[in-house]
C-alpha cells in the first residue's frame, strides 16, 4: 500500500519579553531554581495575574508577520489540571477566542518555490514550571522559574506531507520570529518546542487517518528523525492490517524511536472556562496599524531585495537571509566594501567555516563587518591575491590588526613589478633543468600541467606575493622561449 | 474596660476624641483587646488576636495624631475577616488547609487601611473559604450570634458581624460573594455594604468566586461604613478587574436628603417566601423612608427565581479552579506520608477541606466537565446576563431597590446544616446583586422576637453614595442601628 503522510504542527514559542506574562518576575534563562518566581508565579492565595502588554504586542507582531487576522477581542481561559509544576492547578491560556486567527505562512523550500502553510490560530498562554528528578534521592524538586513565561502556541492545519516540509516550516518560523524580535527561537533552551501530529492515509484518500501526537521535539534534526521513525511505525502497523491508536508519544533521540506517553482516552478533561481574573484583550485598528508600522523588513522581502539590490543569486540570498544577523552583516560588508558578491562569498565561505569551527555565532565573530570589508577592498584594488587574502583573513581572525596593518606586518603585498617577477621566474627555471627538459619535450596539453610546478616554486620563492596573473603570463612566455 | 460611651461612639466621634487627645489610640486599642479577651470565649468570633502588634501600631498612630497628622481613620481599631492576607499574620480563611499559612504580603484593602493608620486588632472567624451562610463550616468552630448564642451569626462574614455587634471593634472588614456581608449584617444587627464589583481591589483576598467576590465595610452605622469605603476603594493596577472610577468622599455625600428618591420594591422579594414578621419590619423601615420624602414604587425583577440556580453553577465552577492550588505541594495542609503524587493530592485535599468546600468543588467541576459545559456553565452565564438586564430595566424607573437582606432572622445551630439547599436559600435576596455586580447594603430594621432584621438597599453601578445616604437617613430617624445585644450579661 502507498501511504500519504499528513501532518500538522503545534509550536510553543517562548516570547522574549523581559518579564513574565502575568507577573513582574524576570524571564532570564539559567538562573538558580525558584529565584525568578514571585508570589503570583507560586500561585499564592489571593494573588492575581496582570497581563504583560509586551506579550500582547509580540503576539500581534507575529500575526501581522504571517498576514493572519488579529482577534479584536480575545479572551483568556483557565485550563484545569493537576500537576506539581503547575502552581495554580490551572494554566491561563486562550481556548475559545485566540489573539491570532487564521492566516497563511509562505514557507520557502529548498528549490526556491513557496509552500503555503495554513495557520489555524496562535494563542497566548503561560508556561508551567519544571519538575526536577535528579537532585534529591527520594523526592522530586520543582523549579518554577519558567512558570509564567509567555508562550505563543502556533497551530497549523494538517498541511505537511513530508519531513522536509516540516523542517522547512520550522526553519522559516525560526527566521521570522527572530526577525520580528519576539523570540530567540533557541530550541536547545526550549524557546521553541514542537508537537507533531502525524497520520497516514491511502494515497488519494480525502479522509484523515487516526493520528499520533509526538510531543516536545526540540531540534530540527530530531523533528526530521522523529517523523521518519513515526511514519515507519504507522506504515508497518497499517501494512500488517493493524489500526493506529490515538495517543501522545515521545521521541527518544538516544534510541531513535517514538514511544507511547499516554493514551488520549484517559487524557484530562481540561474544563476550560473564561479566566475571571483578567479582562478580555481588546485590540483596535489603530493599535494594529501602529504595530504594523513598527515591523522590520521580514525574511521574504529581504530575500527579494538582496537579489534585486545586490545582484545576489537566489541561492546566496536564501543562505544569508534566515539568520537575521548574517543578513545584516552581509549588508554592512557590502556597503563598506562596495563589492556585494565577494562579500557574500567571504561570509558564506571562509567566515562561516571559521565560525562553525570555533562554534561561534556571527554576532560573536572576531572579524567585524568593517574588518572584512577592509580585506575585500584590498582584494578588489589588486593589493592582495586570493591566496594572500586568506593569510590576511587568518590575521584578522587572530586580531592582529586591520587588513593594511597585517599586510605591512606580514609583508604580504602582491608584487606586480615586471623586473622582480622576471628575476623569480629566471631563478626558478635555471634551478630546475630536469623539469624544464620535461616541459620542453611535452605536448601542449601536458605543458599546461607541468607549468604548475614552476608556478608553485615561484610562489614559494616570493612567499606568495607574486601577482598570479602576471606571473603566469611571464612564465609561459619564458618557458616557451627556452628551446 | 472600655466605657460604653466609647463603645458606642461613631468613627467621627472617635476621631474627634483622638485628635483632641482626650483618648489615645493605645487606650482605645487596649480597651477593645480586653473586650475581645472577655467575650471571644463565648462567641468564637476572632481566630487571631494581634495584641502586641496592635499596641505598637496604636502608639505609632498616636505619634501621627500628636504631630497633627493622620486622617479620619488614624488610630481607630479594626478587625479583618480572615480571608484578607495580612503580612506576617496567619491567614486561615477558616480552613484547616491554611491553618498555618502566613502570607508575605498584605491585601490591598489591608495595605490601604494600614496606610491610613488603622490599628488591626486581629482576624475574624468565617465560613471555610467563605462558603456558608451560618459560619458553621469554619474549621475553627462555629461563631455564635451575640444576640442569642444558640443561634448562628450568618455567614460567611459571621465572625466579623458577631465581633462588631458584640463591640469587639468599631470597624470590621467583610467580603461578599453571594451575600456574605449583608446576610450576617442582617442577622447580627449591624450595617454592612457590598460595593460595586471592581470598586474595591481583590488583590490579596483569598479567592472564592473571582467574578463575584467583593470586599466591603461593616460598621455600626452607614456613616462609619462610608468612612471605611472611601479608604479602601479605588483603582489597583494589581487587580485587572478593579475599576478606574473616581472615588468620592462617601461620608461627605451623606446629606440625609432623600426627598424624591424613588425606591423600587420588587414584587418577587415580598412574596410568601418571606417570613411575615420580617416583612412587617422591612415595611416599617420603608415607611420611615417614605416619611422622609422617598417614593415607594412596585417593580418586577422577573428572573429573580433563577438567581440561586445560576449562582450555584457559576460560583462553584470558579471556586473549583480557584481552590485547585491547595494541592499539598507548595503551601498549606499536606497529608502525612503520601504514598505517591495522587495520594498526596487526594488525601491533602480530602483532609484539608471541609465538607461544604468539597461539595462545591465537586459541583463546580461537574458543571465545567466536557459534555456539561453548555448545559450548565454557559447557560448560567446567559441567565446571569438576563438577571443583570432585569436590574438595568428596573433602574430606568427607580433610583434604588429595597427588600429584605435575608428571608428570616438568625436560626439555631444545626437547623439547616443537613440541608444545603435550605442553607442556600438564606441568600435568596442577595445573590442576584452579586451576579449583576451591583452595590448593596444591609441596615438594621428592628427586631423580631428579640433578633435583628435587615433592610437591603441595592444601588446602580458605582452609586454606593445613594444607598448609603438612604441608610443614613433611616439611621437619623430611627434607633434600630443603635440596638445592642446584652452579651455582657451572658458573660457576667
């Protein structure tokens, strides 16, 4: 049987507000347990939530960023369940009337086409705390630092047909929210957590199969692998005539498999009802317009502009744009050097390579945009060959100074002077009679290959400073005149 | 022992005595503390006495007064209902669940009164989590009515009402979710006001039903209530439902002039459910107001009879969520040796909550359950709007609405405890006011068989002034609010 995969995603996005959604506590990651939990976060008797306006603005930014309809009157609801890390015994969420309503998010796929993903809704809610099981021997600990951190839960329609699409969506979402400045999107720290609803159906069928939900997958790679494993699992069951149980599953990365967490049949009845401690969020057109005016250039627009303004290829633009900082770095280098294409090449090539090896983000790059532009200027004006440029790049990375200082200190200026070049060529030819004889005996195609030996020797002698283009011309002329 | 002149003095008179230094706050405070000491064994109205702190606060108030500073409430002693969180002072909410709970913060009401220089004497007993109309559900034992210690004081602010009636404090705070200020005020013969929803901040008040809860003053007169209401009212950014409305000086609005005031009498409040002797007393009070220039107008509140059913879906539903935090994990009662997490939850809550609280949690949980939500919670929300609309249309033709505060006088202990619905009927005239978010007060209207009766006055939203003024007029023209139980005779 050929199965079609049908998936919808729910992403829990931590909003990068300074304080929590209903209290004044800090949302900083990594503090000691429970130091960032006040009486509201602890659910102490008599405490009341007060809505953080910044969380509302971030949610509206997101809605406008994906072109969704903004709920003019959205309401908080209580979602009731008992859990030790849920201090009030209910989570304040939005069930009936979310702040972001339907929209379509255009996800760029690797072939450059756009994949429209329908967004069902996105709603504000508070995060729960964390249960800690590995500190005390007989008891569990509870850390409520995270309790009350604002989350935007973004729900899609079942529009995904394979893992690549799901990952492309998550990457595009990550890019969008970092552009909007509403989240750091850090999956490893839990700022972006993904639930995947997966079902299979016979190819051509219109009805949906029974789905399983894989909870809390926290990296792009795990999303891809979890989907593959789950699709295999469901296909095996269906192929052997079995049925899928509707349930919640976990992806275990170590064993690379999904496994059952709890069955939906015994799942909680959350008994949602409107939160009486908070007023409805009323959003008028003026507010929406003001937020819209404050939106930065978003990834899709930036991609188009990099292509038209800098004549970059679609491929380079697609690589530069997702990381807001990389795109900004590129524009800065391009502006300062006046050479966009080399700027893109250096950033996507040597700089990205060096950053990856050092495990640094571009924000932490030891080479500033200004420094890299200085290097490109010296290549463009012929001072540096590409070979010398790599040495200067090395010097810049080691913080040896500006490009010009490194050229001076390391003596890396490209030599184009005919007299000096001629001396190097003559010395090398006369020092290598055997290779010269071979060269002279060879035919045209072989000669080309053998000339490389002389170039290498001359570069060595000149410590890489010989202008390669002029050197090559001079060398061939000299060799061919030797007979 | 505090002399009877001081004991019966109004806030204005006490203020006069304090500012002229004829009496000090410390003397006043000690006098009331002695009285609590003398009477509380009999009444069980006060669960925590803060003697040392009170005397210290009184001295500080005296310093302010000596410097010519302070305001109308500076140096005046007061008791808080034990539902208000008080920093460093045990706050039990009448429950075993919070028997040892000491908040690290003051409720806004407490903080505002503290800032005004009021001296807190202690905390008053109450029905557990404010769920009850007789004060029999308190984990700390029932409060006795000072008019007859075989009878209940009403509830849930029964400790507050009894303490006030017995002269343990000149001012007390209460909260009212369905009648919890007005019904005990009625049964104990004192004045109690439930303000408009949003008038007084709920921050730091232990929640029962968030959309209905409202704190208010209880005192010996409408004028004294007005003083306290001015001090506790007003926007609090810590409570999103608190109203951004100007707060008048409620005392200065008491002109005593009610000529032309149109008072609506709902036919539904004066039907056969009402005890005939209580009705006679309520009518004589209304006749007094008529004599003072008011007009009595018959009106209809056609959906009144749905109020109890509506209330007993919505309030328990909200309570079921509000009380979920008492799970034995972070604070409050925890059972001994829990076998696992579920056992911890089950036993902590079964042992920590009393029967009535558990009943309401179960009712509320049921009403919100999948498949029942529309039939119960949603329907009740709709009826709530209809009940509000009844009042809105009635207020087209009248300025205030009047009726009884309770269907009868104080009843003996145990009389209604085995029959929850009979107990719920105690609030038949008060619940709708909470559902509609309106201000309402109860003012004494004489005695039936030696027990107090209350007249309830209901106002338009944020128009506490008009009902306070009408009660003030009645208190100028009658002595009902001056009647005192002979509790000392019982003690002696």
